C-alpha cells in the first residue's frame, strides 16, 4: 500500500514517455533505412536493381533506341525501403546506389525535387498525379523494352543479310 | 432456462486487435455453441509467391505476411532456400539471426500479455507493458534499420553488419528491460484481482492439448513439452542457454506466465549472444537456382511455423506453403468456449494471441 502511494506520487511528477509528435520533431534513429539515392555517372545500367525490387519501384526506360540509352526512374511512394537494390548493386561501394537516413514526405502535399531521385519524380509538378503518371510510365517502360529488343533483332537480321550478300 | 441469444464478437470489436469473427450462442451467460470465421484478411500471398515474384524477392514478400513475426517468416524461408541451394552459413550469421529471432519473441510476448491485461480491465498494466516493450523495439530498430518491417534476413546471410556500438546499446537496454520485466512479472503472478479474472479460466488439460494438436505457449502452459527450437535443428539455440519452459495449470494465467518465463529465457539468451558474437563475414555468396523440395519447422512466437518449398530450377518456385501456429490453435479454441461465461471470452481469445493476418495470408 505504501509502495503504491510512493509509485503514484512519482508518476505525478515524472515526465511522459511519449513525444508530442506533430508539435515536436521525431528524429530518424541512427542507421534508419530511408530514401534510395542514385548517381547516374557511376551507373553501368546492369538492371540488377530493377529485377530484384519486390514492389517494382525502380524502372529503367529506354529513351533512345538507336544508342540504347536508359533513364533511371524511382517512385519513393511505392518503395518499401527494404534495401535489396543497394545490396545487389555492383557499384554500391562507390556510391552509385545508396540508402540515406532521411524520410520521404507524405504523398499528396508536396513533392521532393532532387536530382539523385531519378527522372520520374523530377518531371512531376502536381503531387496528386504521382500514381497516374507512374502507371503510364510502367506501360511506357515495358513497351520501350520490347521496342529495343525488336530493334536489335532487326539490326542483327540486317547484318546477317548483308554478310550473306557479301559472301555471294 | 433462459432464452438462447446469439452474440456476435468481431470481426471488429474493441477487445480484438485482429479481424476474426466469433458467433457465440449463449444461454443466460453461458456459451453453448460457437462459430468461427477467420478469412477476413486473405491477400493471396501464397499464390503471388508462386506466380509474380522470383525466389530472390520472396524474403521481402513473406516478411509481410505478418507484422509481428516478420523475422520468423523471412528466417524460415531463407533457411529453406539455403537448404535447396546448398549454402553453408557461418557461425556469425547464425548468431545474428538467433539474436533478432529472440528479440522478436520478447516483443511479441509482451504485446500478447499487455492485451490480456487490457481486456481483463487493467488499462494501466497494459500501458506499462507497452512502455517497457519500446526498449526491445529500439534495439531491433537499431540493428535492422526499421521499427516493424525488419528485412534483416536475406538469402545467404543478414543485411547489415553488427558493430561494437550496437552491442553496447543493446546490452544497456536489455539489462533495463530485464529489471522491468521482473517487476511486471511479479505483478502478473501475485496480484489478487488479476488472478480472479485469469486463474481457472479457459483451462486446457494436457490430454486436450495433445488431442487438438496445439502449438506454442498454449501447449506449453498445459504441460505439453513441444518446441520446434528443441525438436528441429535450424539454429544452435542450445549453445546460448535455451531452456524449455512449461507450466501445468493450462489456464489464461498460466499462458501469460509461460510467456513471461520465455521472455526471461530469451533475454538471457540475447545477453549470452551479445557476449560472444563470433568473427566473420555477415554475407556468403549465393549461386544457382533452387531445385527439389524441402520443409522447415521454426518456432514463431506463437508456436510452430511450417514452410514447404518446391523449386524446379527456374526463378519462380513451384509451391510455397505456409502453415502458421494460430491456425493450429483454432480447433481447441472452439472446443474451449463451450461452457465458459461470455464475459471471459475476450480474455480467452486474447490469451491465445491470435494472429489473423498470418492465418489467412
């Protein structure tokens, strides 16, 4: 009984265990798994990160079929921040793909602009259009891949034909 | 003889943390019949694992089967795939995996005990339990980088390395937690009013537990010695001081106390692991495609979790089958209700610590 009174008096003056989150900041803990940052200059376009990403939040789109140039697109609102892409990246040690300790802002209010986030998020101005634009991009990226394969096939066939002609 | 009344309990109810529905047929206050419906959170994860995802992506998918035991699911899957691929892990990986598995068990058991305290009317005890639970969450957050979805175990090792700084942080928090848990345990064990609501309520005898094939703390509270950690050799638990915990009463109180015993044992194990983490790499090389079939039994916080995997030398697996402990405990739950008072039903359900997102997948 006495112990109970001591305990309740202690509780009256002790500080709360919680933090007042929207009014006080809630800092990221050390070693937090946050946003994925990309460096185009170091990338060798091996597509390993695209292949392993479980939700498919990384998409490479072929922008120039003749040279086969690809663009990195990343959707931070689809990402599950598992870090699989960073694990699998062959150039991760040099800083091609790194996982920062920062959070992504809430969807629908504002949009972050950073060159290291890839092309997709930097091309959008209206935060409400993120989902729609990403769906369009997914279709576009898949189609551009098919086009590239078809182009390469045609090129190979033309080369073969030319070779056959020369040997004749 | 009073009128028969059907009382629905769930799928949404203030006392339930998970969507499960019970239809109690009651006579006066006593339950005479019960119907259970468990399929509210079916997401088709097994089917997705066999069609949409490659085997390298699956650790991240199966970790999302359940929020509380995501470590167990990912661990079971990686263990199975490593068996299929013939990968040998080193001692450091085993120890780090064991550390997170035991930390996961501690916070899951504390959540279950807190919920029982809440439904029997101890709101304050519930808050205290959850306050102490934060320490474990902090350790896990520091080790893995996230609070709920850990994604720590990957094929061929663990995702992050472990350093001295984390070790000191974890040790400090664990010692604090040990003292706090002892305080809580004393209250759960000796409090008179808490005992009135929990002692002798929902008793499962040893024969009944064996007949209905219960798993986990529910079976161990009835004196049944079953634990996949001791029966199936997947991580070296014996080396770090694992002991089987049993009680013989078999009621709600005994289930709580078995959980507390296991928390104390797990804290001991974690401290032992922190004392002697071996040197070595935290990743080994992975090569090849899975071929053949394998089954894995691991001890989830709620009981025995079973995985069956079948590969066919392609990137997508042929079959992924998950059987979770809550599913094994539903039949005895149904039997148990008959003859109990309706006012005790909440405490009985929560003492089983049901995880419906595991069950329905």
